[in-house]
C-alpha cells in the first residue's frame, strides 16, 4: 500500500531509501566556502510527549478540538507550556513507523508580550532513512516558524497509525548581527548559457557544518528541477531568514536524522537565493526534497505557505534565475519534458512504486511526483509561467558583451589606402600599377588644372568672418591687412559686409553688396600663410588658397572656398594618407592617393553652389593652414607634382569617382569598380580587428527586451568569413530588428561592415569527477643543476598533460594536469586531490598556463592547431582571449619575454623559435634557432631577472638559456628519466624558476 498524507499545506522534504541506484560518487567542484561569519549552533529544547498509550512528562491525553468535526473528540496528546525558554521554530517528530500514515499536529504559540497566535496545522512529512548517515531518521512534521515565543499549546491527533516516542522540538536559531546584512558570497562561479545569480552561501546564513553528518552522493547528470514551498509562516522579515534557515537545517539534519538540509537552494519572499544542501551548487549532489525522485533533480524551495498567499514577483524571478542557470550548465530545455524513474516506496511521499518511469516537465512542481499540495495552490497554476520565465533567461545572451572580429576600416570600395602602401613597400609597385589594381575598369588620363569649389561644412548657417595679413577685397570693399570683415546673408539675397578691426574686433559701418566674393590682393601667396585668406572661427583661424564666398541655400548661409585643383590637393592628400609613408618607401601610395583624390573631386557635383565638401563625407580638406601653421607637406606636394593633372577615366571618357577608404581588410567591396583580393592590405593595422558591444546597450538602443542573439543573414561573398555583412537581425525577447551591415556599423562605430559575431560558447559540461589516483608522479628540484629531487609525490593519471603555474597568486608555482578537456589544479606541491577542477578546451588541445592579464595569478589556456584560447580565471566558461599564431604541429610555450608582467605565446617548430609579446594580436617579436628537432620546449625565469628565457629537454638533460635568442645555454642539468616530461616553476618562492619532471604521463 502506498504511503499517503493529506495534501493540504505542506511541502515535505524526503530522502529516498534506494539512492544507490544510478549514482556516480564524485567530489564536488565547489567545496564548502570559507565562512564569512562565525557558524551558529541553534539552542534547542526537546520535550518528550510519549504516546497516546503512554503519555510522558507534561503531556496529557484529551479529546481533540482542532481538526474538524470528523475528528473532534478523538483522543489526542496535548501540551500547554508558558514557561519555556525563547524559541522561534517548532516541529513534532515520532519514531519511524511505516504504519503511521496520518498525524494531525496543531499548534499555537505565545509571544514575548503574552499574546497567543492563531492555531496552525503542521502537516506530516514522511521520509526514508538517508543511506549516507549513521543517524536513524524519524517521522514528523515540517518545521514551522513561529517567531519569538515562550509559550506553546500543542495537539497531536493520530488519524491512521499510532505514533510512539512523540517529541516536541523547540529551536532558537539565535539572532546574530550578521543576519540583518548577509553578504552574497557563493562558491566559485560557474557560468552557463544563463548567468549565475548572486547566491548567499551556507556560511552567509551561519551554517554550523559540525551538525552535518552525511557524505554527499552525486547523480550521473541532472535531468530536472523540482519546485517547492516550505509551507512555513509567511510572516517573516528579511533579517529572520538566516535564522529560519538555521532552524530548518538543524531540524532536517539532527532532529529528523537526514544529515543536512534537504533543498539544494532556497528562495525567500524578498527575492534572495540561499545555498542549501552541501556539496556544490553547480554539481549533481543529491538532495532530500522529493521522495523517490531526488536523484538527478535540483530542488528549489520558496520560504512561505503559497496555499495561503500569492508568490511575490521577486521570488518568482529569483526561482527563474537560479533554475535557468542550473539547467544551462547541463544543456536542459526548461520547456521540454523528461523521464524519471522512481526509487521511492513505503516510507516516502512518492506517488509511484519503485521502478515506475514517469514523464514530467523538466521544471516540475513537487506534486507531479508526490502526494503533496506542494508548491501550494497559488504557486501550482503558475508553473507554466515559471517555465517561460526560465526559458527567457536561459535563452538570453550568455555573456555581458557581444564580441566581434572584423577586417578593414571604411567602406572598402575602390582603393584601400593601406593596401596601396603595402603594394608600394612590400611588392615595389608604382602608382600606375596600384591604381590599375583597384580601378580595373579605368585608365589613366589627364585633366587640365581648373577650379574646384568646396563647401566648408563647419561654417554652415554662419556668417563668414574673413581676415588676412595682406589687403583683400570683399566685392569692391577693400579691407586692410590685419583687419577683418563679417559677411552676412540678407533676406533680399544681398550681403551685409561689416569691416572689423580684427577677427574679434569692433565693428565698423556695414555696407550692402550684391556679391560676397573675397579675393586676396596677393595673387600667388606661395607658402606665405599670412598672405592667404583666413576664416575666423571662435577658436582659431583657417588659411585657404584661392577665394572665399558666402552662398545662399534655401535662405541659409554656406561658405565656399574656390581653389585650383592642384592647390586643393596639397591639403587633401596629407589629410587622407600620411606623408611620412614616403620615408619608408611608400611614395607610390601617395601618388596613387593624389590621382584618386583628383579624380574623385573632379567627378563630384554635390551641390548647386559647390562641387564637393571638406569632410570624410567627401574628402578631408582642412585648408592650407591653421593659425598660420601649414597643413601641407613637401612629401605629398611631390606626389601631386609628379602626377600633375592625372585622372582616372572610364572608357566613355568620363572621370571616375575614384572612391577609397583606409583599409579594405583584404578584399575590395565591389560596386563601381570590380571586387578583387587586396593582398597589400596585410600592411594595414586594421587588416584584422576585434571589439565588443555591451548587451545592455544593444537592448536599450533597439528596444528589443532581453537580447537573445545577433545573427548575420547575408554577406557579399567576397573574402574571409563570406565577406561583408549585407543584412542581419538582432533578436530579443520583445521583438527583432533587421538591419543592414552598414547600419549596424554606423550604430556602433565599427571600423567596417566586414565582421563576424563570435558564437556564444556552449555551456560547460557538468563539473568533472576527480582524477583517479596515480600513476603520474612528480619530481621537483630547487636548483637548475644535476642532483636528486627536493620533493616527489603522486598526482594525476597516465595520459595526462602536465603543467605548473601559480594558480592562487601566492608566489609558489604548483602542479596541474589536463585530461580530456578538463583541468585539475593543485595549490601545493604535495600528495592529495585537486583543489580546482573545470572544463575548458577539447581533449586534443595542448594545455597552457600563465599570467595573461598581469594580475599575479596564473590561469589556463589551450593551443589548437595554431589557434590560441586563453581564460583569465581558473573556471569553466568561454575564452577571454583568442588569436592565431603558429600552425598545426608547432609546440607552444608561454613566457614573459619582455618583462612587462604578461605571459605571451611562443612556438617551437623544429629547432626554430618564434616568440610574440602579445596574445591578442600576436606578431613575432623574437625569431631564432635553439636546440634540435624533437626537443621538448620550456620557458622560465632561470636567473630571476624578471624576464623569461627558453629551454629544451633532450633525453635526461635540460639546456636552459636566460634570454630569448640564439647562442649557447647558460645552464645544463641532468634530471629524471628519458621518458619523463620536463616541467619548470618557482617551487620555493625564491624568484627563480627551476626544473622538474612528471613521470608516467
């Protein structure tokens, strides 16, 4: 017969009797955290009540009064006490007996002020004995929070079965100052698709670990989450919660004999999440919360009775947060179903006998599998809503930033300026060949030097104030050198010309004229800045060759500079391409720039009053000088002179609008000019780039709710990764937004629309089991000389990759192993288990370690066929740095080659070393030959000078060199056996790395 209890207000916590089924004993990835506060042992009083047949102590047997007319008058154990020591939580237990199936326990309490509470019914929880505790379990009720009390009236009315050895437990969890302000300090964070929320540790609520008397057991994997309520009082303050948890913990672990608190996590009505059962939040530790179905389920309980009140929104959201994180670690879909097999039976609340397989939602309420109303009649109808909330959090973007990698700078149409420089300096191309490469459907032609009119955008809607060091005219008004004139547009289309004593000087008598043309009396100023016309601004003066005028556009002022093309280019070319390129062989690139800029300007017809403008919307043109400091350069002047009057023409004879941009990224974008690979772009510092955009800013900018993904829909098919982005979609929980690649580029200030979006990493697999013992043995030596080991011990297994670094920043390098995508790290060089374990990388990767962010703590990375993936913390999760250096077959090493505090990548290929001073954008900083093909590479600070040297191990001999470069070794030592794996580290914290070996790998 199946055990049955009336499902009214309780959510029992159960241990199954057959937990050994389908278990894998592992050590959790998260050990108990160090206490942030002193543990608290509750004060407990236990009153023995006996039984109906043999009442004990102060109890009496009287007719029951509190359990409805159908039970009124039946015999019940009663107790009234008003002289008790202070307590805040109560529970009633009895000797374990499967025949005891229904016991009604009613209670009311007396406050410190003498007031009596209403009667409350404590429903019975049945349980099975915990298999990993030596304490016999007892039947009983759930604990109930009464608040501070000193009196109690109790009625225990058996309905089915006759309980014996009935006991009343009164718990005072004690009040600590820290209860009012606990600190959310979970164990090591483990990230999945959903972020790990802040979780208050066991130490935060004052768990006394001495009360725990069980050994954690672990399921093979996680398959579901079970939702509960504690059926406790709803009348509690935020400062009460740590005490409530200490009461539940004591009652479950000691009074009931379960060894520990039953739930894996607890949520209070204020939305805070608390660590429950010992054994690791991220692990598969088996709880005691759903009799018969504890294995492979994660139990979350909300403090309160949700038969009586609604679930607070903050509590709902907290449950969704912790469950979404937990499910994401194991790749579980909160909207799916799963199959569970009961291991429950007599003595549990399981609805199903042992061996029965049932299909339930991945996120299910306790009553799905148990004879209970849990999680309450107001929570149960919202389970569908809860699953939807969990799904939204689980499918939210898994990181705080969207990471992008891209190529090039600018639109990529026509010539790449950096590519032209690359062709000039790497390939020795002259400017005609450069131009033909980028503008394949054009030919070089000529155009006589003529005027170009330029709109000065910074002057829009402003009066034109002009000055010069020489006399100049505005229309027929002569202005003396050193004076100024303000020209303003009148409503009748004429111009007011007001002579001034200087740019900021006093006005004189205004005059009205039909034209606004400003002409210097010096026809050819040469390079004399004082003889040129200058526009006065609020901060400076800007000198121009040619003439200035004020034009009218729809009643608004526009300032126009008119100059000869070859004079105009003297400002444009150095603004578009660095004149210094000529010093490094890049003069042909400057000449190509001059021809492209000349062609572009001649082909322009932007406005009715000017052909072009002065910004990147057209071509950058800053005039001849600023504050009489030249903006021109003799090197670009030479490029203009050599290419004088050269333009690009189509076969029709028209001048090509020869677009150009800073860097094509390696492939031109096509359009007017045929798309083509741009090998010269390797010279560009923008050939490859990386950037990131915060998820919150994307959510805010597009109003999409919670960001779920950013997807590229179409590309132009030209170059790496499929080329430039044509269309893309930003997907959120509220809506999706479709954009062009160029719109996204403009929205976020990206260098180009040729980019890829880093795919969010898959969730890390569950924390791994510990490594089996041996047979990997370590032998370490504290000097770089031949001699015996200074320490030896076992750690790891055959087939492991050995590595050594300072995992905790204490100055001592210690050991670690990498096995099948899992790192096992130990913080001391001694026999014992790992202190840290997590998954990162693939089984076939080469493990690395070093201080990648200069914070004094070494972390891990992997090398995969020339790809480098590095983490800045010793935990599972996505890589923090990725780049490419070397190739398949290279042997990687990490070292601080330049003494800047960052360990960076190096590779040994045969006997040739290549070392880089950067992990993010690695280029070879040191290249040399050292050692022989087949040597094992090493790196270390062999002489304590703060920089890493290189080393090799050949047979039993270490050859160590104090600096990266060719030459003889500085130290030689024979140590270990030929088949050992060489390692190096600062084993004794003396600032010098020394040798060691791992044997049996």
